[in-house]
């Protein structure tokens, strides 16, 4: 006869306290040298130009408009348009679902022009990298493996796609863009931008220092003369 075990009178798992004050892993932006090494590494992967040209276009799409890797993998040709003499990429903001057209440099447009047609589709392919036949999940996996090969060949430590978003955000903040403007470009809320990217912008901190220095210019608060002036 099978013996039944009595119910445990106490849930011992409740004695285990949840860890506190765990800081999330900080993601540093790429340096200029690291970005150059990654772009150069696109020419060192794969067995033929098909893989290398696709990888270069993907990397530059991460570098300039800083799309998420899933959006890069499924990027449609209709999202690239010409406005006067300038080429743009169409995005839609996360916070307001409003359209944003970001200008793209000639280097990225040239990379798009050289991308081979996806295997298994005709001349009228709607996408740069996806053939529209395989599943979206499969295409995202292909893009991730291609980029992983580039990052490995670049020898850049801890390189991954999301660091390009950090890189663009810190560059924009350093140039004086607001959290709202950076959020529009990245498709994030201003709160997310402030939380994740502001601390990695030395240029932004330098601008704040300069602003404060202008306010305090001519007022040496550590001297006795300054104290006398305010008494």
C-alpha cells in the first residue's frame, strides 16, 4: 500500500528573501574605433559577396537610424524614400504612433543599392533581406547569426546590436537634442531615454557644466569678497 505524505505545515519558500538593489547591466555605447572595426569586419565574414553585402547594409542600418534588429531583418523597400535631394527612412514613434522620416547618409543608401536580392524571390521583392517566404522568426534568426559573425570578426568586446541604439542616443544628447527628440528618433518615451541613455553622454554633462559656469561666472563663492557682496 502506498503511504501518503502529510501536508507541509509551512511554505519554506517564503523564508527566502528577494534580492534587493540589483542594478541592471549597463550597456556602454560604442566608441568611434569600435564602430569602424565592426563595419570593416563585414568584409571578413561568409563565403561570398552575398553575405558580406547584406551584413554591411544591416550594420549600417543599426549604426545610423539605429533600428532594432527585428526591424532591420524585415525592412521593407517602401520605407526608403527621396525627399528633394535627401533620402529618408520611415519610422513610426512608439509613444504617439506618429510617423517620423529620418534622413540617411549616402553611405547607407549606397549599401541598400548593393544589397543582393533575397534568395528565393523575384526582382520585385518588397524587402531588402527577407524573401517573404520563410517565417519572420526564421529571418530574424538569420539576421542575428549574420550580425553575430560580424561582431566576432570585429574583436570588439561585448558587441551586440542594441549597443548601436545607445551609441546614437548618446551622440544626439551630446549634440543638444532633448529627451523628447531622441525618443522620437529611437521610438522610445522620453522617460526611457532619460533612464537608459543620459548617463552615458559625457558631452551632455559637459554642456550642463558650461551652462552652470555661465550662471556663476564672475562669482567666486569661495572667497570672502563674494560673501561680503551678498551680505
